[in-house]
C-alpha cells in the first residue's frame, strides 16, 4: 500500500508470478519472471537490469572485509560445510530425519569436510541429537556457540552452507 501511494516515478516489483500476497497490484513495472528454484540473489539482480545497471559483476556481501573471529570449537584448516539448523519460521524447518540424511550424504560424498552444525540456542538440542546419532569425528556442534561476528566468520570459511531459509 505504501508503495502505491509513494510519489515515485517508478515502482518496480517482482513479476506477478514471483510475487506473494498480491503486492504486484500496487506496482507499475515488473522484472521478468524468474523460475522459483533460482536463488533470490539472482532475482534481485533482475531489478538492476530493469534499471539498466550492470549486474554482471561478482556478488560481494562484505564478508571479506570483516576480521576473522572463529569460535574455539571451530576445526583447524579442514574444508567446512555449514548446516543451518532451523529458521524463524518452523514451517520452513527440515524435520530432524532430513538433517540426519543430509549429514549422512555429506559425510559419504565429502569425506574430507568438517560438517558444522549452526544455529542459535534453540537448536542446541537438535544439534546434540544429530551428533549422537552420527558419531563421526567430522561433525562439529556450533549451535548456540557463536555470536553474530563469529557466525559471519564461520560462513566466510565454509565452502558450502545448507539451510531451510535465507537467514544466515
């Protein structure tokens, strides 16, 4: 509604097929439709293209500018894969068995990698249960053990991060 009443010359929105909650009805221009499975980062790049701004460069989120501040529980120089345990929307969370299957697959397919369980204090119980169910020395529990700066550092050193939502 605020977008509709704003005195701007242009109001650009997601394509109606990519929009939620009918917010597209309040806009005049739309980016092209993007398949739902495509990363939201690439959806947002379409806005730059719509405004004739070059979006072909590498995406930099600013993590490289931050000093590294890893938690003590972090493994040394091993390749790391982060697994985010949950989101702020319980309906988006993976079931515990889904995380277990994911960890088993990653353990089999990436034998050199450390698997980092990430989350806040509400995810500690799940993290402990997963580690107990898969007693591999490759699983490192970091749920509830990082502050925001440390979480950013962990994400910076991970080769891949998997999670049910886009928070971390």
